[in-house]
């Protein structure tokens, strides 16, 4: 097998934390071409988003964030994915992000808590 063969098992990390009184389970996985982040307070996947850095000629990086399944009218969820892909990119990785958010509460504090917990435990 050459060096381009996918690595299995996939590197994963999981933990739980309390955000505003809600038990929040988080799973982080690093695949060869993307990171998977699942954060749930409801025991299910919830809204699934995809975020990636656009390859282009501009000096300032641009990011594409879209909702794959679930809520499409939630700017806070898109902002959460954008913050994480920007952090991944500035850390030097070109991998894209698949983010699943199953939350009871879509407040700024909850999403801020998820972003900081993921960054504190990141695999990138």
C-alpha cells in the first residue's frame, strides 16, 4: 500500500460538556480529506453543514458554508461552521468540514461554547 491509502481506523475523539445546563456530546473525527464534528444535545444528528475553503486567486481566503440536511434558515449554525473552517484553515489544514449540530438551544452562548470546546480538543 502506498502513502495515499486512507488511514483506518479514523482518528476520533469524543467528550461531553455542559453548555447552559444542557449535556452536550461532541465527536471529532479526522478523515483524509475532511473533518467530521458532531455536537448534539438531543441524541441525534440534527442539522448537517458542509464548510470548505475556496481555492482561488484572491489574497483573502473565502469560505463556502452550506446546509446539507436540516434547517436552512439558521444564520447562527452557518456562523458556527464558518468559525470552525476559518480556524481549520488558519491552522494550516486544507481539509473541509462536515458539521452536525443537534441542539436544544441555538443561542450565541451555546454556539460559542461548542466552537471553543471543539477548538480546545481539535484534531487539526
